[in-house]
C-alpha cells in the first residue's frame, strides 16, 4: 500500500500562533496546496489569518507567507 504525502497550511494569526478557524484542506501535492492558498489568501486575510506556513507531514516547508494587505 502506498501512502500519499500530506500537504497542509498552518494558518497563523497576528500573534504568530496557529488559529483554530478557518482550517485549510489537506492536499496530496505541494502544487495543489500552493494553488489553493494563491486562490484563497484574500479570504483568509479577511478572517484574521496574518500568515501561512506550508507543512508536509507535519514539518514546515519553505518560508512563511505574509497574507496581510497593506
């Protein structure tokens, strides 16, 4: 049995702590995860999400994305 990798965004508030809501979906590819945040960052920002960290199998990948609008 093959286990697919899990990619998910850790959504962070202005205090840098993980927020409980909203919750992003789990993806089987990094491409799909990045497409999703690209399409939804404005909505996330309007829900008080200040930044997002991509996680792969629970480990951080890449830089933290700033979702605030100046």
